[in-house]
């Protein structure tokens, strides 16, 4: 089933991030309000409790804005540590502020790596357990196990939400990749249509040129030779004069025919449609990415059938798309080589390469490897093949080959 435009519409993680931010501020406001109210009810210093709550909310709001704008994980981590310090100060004012630990556990799972997040979560739990001892001189199983269960739940929810964001980002990347491939495929169809039209024009001009040469030109040449042979041997001066005129007219006509044949001989035979399409693809890759892309053509390449040109053009398009997206290459060389009874398309880059044995043995190929598999299958259907040489960090060399023995004159 073909993809629709709705299927290709990007759905980024932005809306999930905004929902997380709104939920985070709501939780901070609710838990801080609960802490202030319970502190006042429990007999704590009300002004101090209010100040502690306001400072916590102010640090939380200002820091979340700054860290979001900077986009730095280091800034976010230091902001979180500062928030923990402000929270510890609030728990010194009243043990009721331990409720804010749930917000800290959520933030630890979201902003820190797994190891640092767990370490900070354990520290926050220790403060939660120690606060009642500091203020009341004792604790209970509920005070210990309640926050423990809640902390594990909050931290687990945060880590799961972080994975959700990563999945959303990955989906957005894949959708963008699909849209790019969709656009490139449309460009390829235009290239193929142009190549096929050009191939048809070249074939028709060549056929007309050959037919005129083999019929009209040969007939005029024969007439000229016969007239020339009879001019000197004719006893009739009038007949000799007429034969001379026939010889001259045949010569003039033969000259005109030869000029027409020369004009019909297409320049595209020297620079065929496939070569032109490959050159445009290489130029576009160089202009859009800055990669040092080069095209090399053998001078002895014969005229290729449309089927062969289409297969080679599709192979080049897929290979150069892989170079653009995955290789991180600085130089690419595309070569179209006359190899006797076969034509070979080589594409070599100095990029990152990949683990070829792992790719060959993979039961479930990742999306990024479909292009290579499709290239190989397409060439095999036409009796050719695709050879790959690569290793991690050593670039990639792809060589596709097709038989053209029947296409040679």
C-alpha cells in the first residue's frame, strides 16, 4: 500500500515535551502548596514555610526555563542539584516538605543518566527518612516504605517517559527520512523519464540516419558512378552532356544526404543519457552536502538499453542516498566502466563504513539497510549482481554489474 501524505506527516516529540513541562509545573505547585499548608497545620514557622515554598517554586520555574533554552544536559543537572539543595533547606523548616521528593524523583529519571539518577534518588530517599527523625525524633514503617514505593514508581515512570520521548524522536527521524526518500524517488522518476525520452530520441535519430545512409545515399552513389562510367563512352554529345549533368546532380544530392546524416548523428552518443543523469546526481550531491564527488566514465562504453540504464540509475541513486544519510564521507567516486560483455557501476566513499558480516547475517535488517538489499535484488533480476566491500571506519565500495553482450553492435 503506498504511503499517503498523512502517513508522511512528521509527528515530533515536541508535544510530549510540552505536556511534560506543564505536568511538571503543576506537580511542583500542588506539592509545594501541600507542604506549606501541612507545615502551617503542624505548627511550623508559617512565614519561614511560605518563604521556603516560594523559593522552591521560583528556583524550579526559573531553572526549568533556563535549562530548556540552553538545551545543555550539564546546565539541567546543576539546576536539579540546586533544586535538591533548596528542598533540603525546606525540609529543615518543616518535615512536611518531603512531599516534594516525588517531583525530584521524576526529574532525576528524566534529566540524569541511569547511574546518577539512581544515586540522587537514593540520596533524596535518605533525606525523606531523616527529616521526620530531625523534627519528631522518630519514624514509622509507613514513613519509610510509603516514600520508597512512591519513589520507585515515580522514578520508573520518569524513565519510561524518557524512553517514550526517545521513541518519538526516532519516529520523527524515520518519517523525515521517508519523506526525503519519497522526494528523491519523485526526482528519480523525473530523471528516468528524461533518460527514456532522450534514449528514444537518440535511437530514432540513429535509425533515420542509418536508413538514409543505407538507401538514398547508396542509390545516389550508384547513379553517380554509372553516369560517370557512361560519359566518356557515349558517341552522342547530347547524351554525354546529359549524363554529365546526372553525375553532377547525383554528386550534389549525395553531398546533401551526407550532411543530413552527419546532422542526425546525435551528440548524445558521446555523452549518453545515463552519463548525463549520473553527472547531475553527482553535482547535486556535491553542491548540497559539500562532499568531493567525482564521476568517471569509460570512453568505450557502448549504447545501453533502457532497461540497463534504468537499473544502473536506480542503483546509483540508492547508493548516493546512503552516502548522504549514513556514510559521513568526505569524498565519493562514481565510475561507469566498460568491462567487456558487462557494464560496471562502482561507487566508493571514504566514510564510516559498516560491519558487512553482521549485515549479511542479520535476520531482520534495519531500515537503513533496505537500500542495499533492493539494489542487489534489482540487479540479480536482470542477471547481474552487487558486490560490497566495507568495514567500520574504512569506507564502503559498492560495485554493480550487468551484462550488455547482446547490446553490442
